[in-house]
């Protein structure tokens, strides 16, 4: 931790130093003979900030708090395989969760209501399918993804661009507490690190690095989510994108990703099937099938009522609401879920139709 707190020493420098010396203690004992580091860094290494390290140790002494080094057996294998893995991960919550199969779900901080609902519903279905939902605790799509996983009583990991003694944005303190209680908060940044702009691309490489694939829900052409997606590509991971209206500027980033080779996603089962194959038999066995999801929907009386009111001829949503007697909000939400499962198709003019048998 003293090495990690040294100014000018990042993951690549730490890796280089550990290749020269047996352990961090040996580095501090032989600073003058260190190769590949500047004189300024050597000066910084000669005066470690032991007071801050003591603060770290006090934080770590509390329940469910961990510091996982690159050589710790708990360090997630997928993350270790990226070009510049963090030398240390601070974790608040279930550290073992980092080695579970994960999918990153990211998008705009200012999404449309539809985008937010889509992120929530995809996260909920994927969490029910056995995947851990990983995101960045940001406003908008990130928050919806975490909340969707929690609603499914599934697991979710939030990767922060600050030290774990801070929550950014502050309005997500309660959400962060809920995630830590059943999932995990993760950061490579030491305690006290504020939300600097340069921290977030570094955070994004961890989000994609922990995951089998990255799903982008809504992203403008200059969205930080595209950075996460490109990092996923560089790390050899799958990238998925949900298309939208050509008139919506918040999906132009998704359309660009699709043109560049990202997998176009229409239903949550598209991802379950793809990642099930990537993760192997063990992961696939944990994932619920589309038929099981459909069965869950059939057990809900409201879904039965709504589905029974739909026909194979297009019907306007206002007529459907009147026919089934449910609220407009409930009908919109349920139609989205049915559409995600391929049982309903949306048509121009706010019309819907049943598909399949």
C-alpha cells in the first residue's frame, strides 16, 4: 500500500519494479538500484507516506473490507489478463464476487426514460440468469443497471473512480450502501481520492476488464461509455449494443459500435446465449432459459391479462390500456419486458403485436 500511494508510481511501474525485486519491501530497501524509473520517483519512494498507510489499515480492519493485490489468489483472472491490471483493488463487500461471471452494463448519464427502463429490465433479467451486473455507479444508465440487479435479488459490482471512503455522485450513497451489503464496491484508488476527471477512464478499464462482455444501452457519440466499449474490444471481450431511433442522439454511439462490429442486441436472451457459450458449461448451467423467463411472466396474473388483450393484429397502446384495464405505466413496463423476450413487437405509431406461438 505504501508503494501504491507513492506519487508517480502506477500499475505499470509497480509491475516493472516487482520484476526487478522480490517484493515491495525489497524495492524500498534498494531504491537507488531500481531501473526504469525517474529520479523524481526514486525520491518519492525514499519517503513513503506511512501515516496514510495506517489510515488504510484502519479502514481495512472493519468487516467486509479487503485489499487484493495482483498476486492474491482472490484477484480476478479476467482482470489480471488485461494489459495494465491494477496492482491493488480495494473492495467493500463480497470480494469473491469479483471472480464470478460478470457483464458490464453502461450508458448515458442523462438517458431517456425508455433507456433507463431498458437498462433496468436488461440488468434484472441478466441477473436472474446468473450474471453479476457490473457498472460505474454513475447517474443514469449505471444506476438503473445496479438497481435492476438488486430488484432481481441478484449480484452487482460498482467500480468507483474515487477512494472507497467517498461516493460519487453523493446522491448515490444509499445505493452504494445497498450494493456493498449484497455485492461489492471496488476501486484501485486509495482512500481520500476525489472524483478527478482522469480517474474515470482508468475506472472504465476495470469495468470492462472484470467482465465477459460490455452492453451499451444509450450512448452519444462522445460518451464515456464508448471508451469502456473500446477498452473491452482491446481486452478481447464481447461488446453488445442496443439500437434505437435514428432521430435519438443518445443512440448514435450504439449505432457506431454496431457498425464497427458490436453485436446488435434485441432481447436479453441474446446476451445470455452468447455469454453462456463464452463462459462454458458451468456458467451456462446457472443461466435461466428464455422458456423459464416466459414461464415466470405467465405466472403473473397482470401479464396474463395484458397478453390476453394482445392479438396478432397491431393494436394501439391506448386501446390496449383500455382493453386490459391496467395503468399506462404498468402496461408500458410490461410491454417492454415482453418485447425483450421476443413475445411482443413494437410497431410505428405506438402499436404492438404478438409474435410467435
